């Protein structure tokens, strides 16, 4: 993929970034868990449970639902741009991780969780 193509995809992601907000910030359970550093954004573009944090079934369902919504979004955008879902997810992850708020946890490509 060329640098120009990657820039185009990032631009498209920013243009439709409401998906991520709709998939997470509209969800109070997820937002509360992110604020407590129990759930965080990961380099693969999906939400994950931070370390060995304890989560209940309701939160696990919410994480699964958000991640399913994201995967569908990534698949659609990837198809439109002729790239893989993984590339689309990684580009979105970069944006999500960079926009994490103070006190939230993120997981880098090295697999380590860190608090922003």
C-alpha cells in the first residue's frame, strides 16, 4: 500500500470516525470501564480487557458487541479501499489510541498495556 493510499484511508476513517464513538462512547458501560482502566483500546483496532482485570458478563457482552460492530465497519471500509481488514483496523487503532484520554489504558503492538 502506498503512503498516499494509507493517508486516504486514514482520512476516510477520520471522516467516519463517528463509528468508533458510536460503538463505544455512547455505551456507558464501556466508557466507565475505560475510565477505570479495566477496558482499553488495542493496536489491533478492538477493545480488550486490561491485564487480568475482573469483568462481569454484561461488560464482556458489551465488549463483544462493540468489537463485532467494529469488525463489520472495518470489513466495509477495507472492501471500499481495496485493503485488508487488518490494515483498516490497525489504522483505526492508531487513531483511537492517540485519542485516548488521560487515565485510560491502551495496548500497543508489543502487547503491553499502559496508562495514558
